[in-house]
C-alpha cells in the first residue's frame, strides 16, 4: 500500500510540474531543426568547413 502511495505521489508531482506537457515536441524539433537554415547560410557553412 505504501508503494502505491509513493508511486501516485511521484506521478501527480510530475504532472503538476509539467513533465508530461509535451512528449512529442522535442522529437519533432530535432527533425525540423535543419529547415531553419537559409540557403546563404548553408553555402557559408560549407565553404568554412
């Protein structure tokens, strides 16, 4: 019974603190990160490499 109370306490704490607000956003942000670079910046990045 005590274990159930502890688990429920951690669950409600994580929900209240915003841990479960957006679970998919960071994964999509990684995939869309390269789209923000302008073509001129890509050209400069390739030349400096």
